[in-house]
C-alpha cells in the first residue's frame, strides 16, 4: 500500500443521498469511499481512483476540496 505524506491533497466527501433503490455497484462505491450512512463525511486522498469513485456517485455526495 502506498504511503501518504502529510502534504497529500485531500477531498472531503459527505453522503447526502441514500443508495436505496440504486444499483448495487453504486452502494459498493459509497462503501469503498468509507461512507455508509447519510450525512457522514470522510476525507479521501485526491487520486485518480478516488476521483473516479466520486464521479460515479456524485449525485449522492457533497464534495469539498481542501484548497491546498
């Protein structure tokens, strides 16, 4: 697993929508981002893989960058 440095950019994601009635892959994508309940937030590293995950379920998320 790659080590993250203290200066790695992060993105704050907050789940604002429910995966109920959505395809199973969207629910699994939320879980892979560390989200499983409404209004929970996580900070994830700004990597192409995480950007793809966020793009897949962006209609269920609020996204804020760290501004660094």
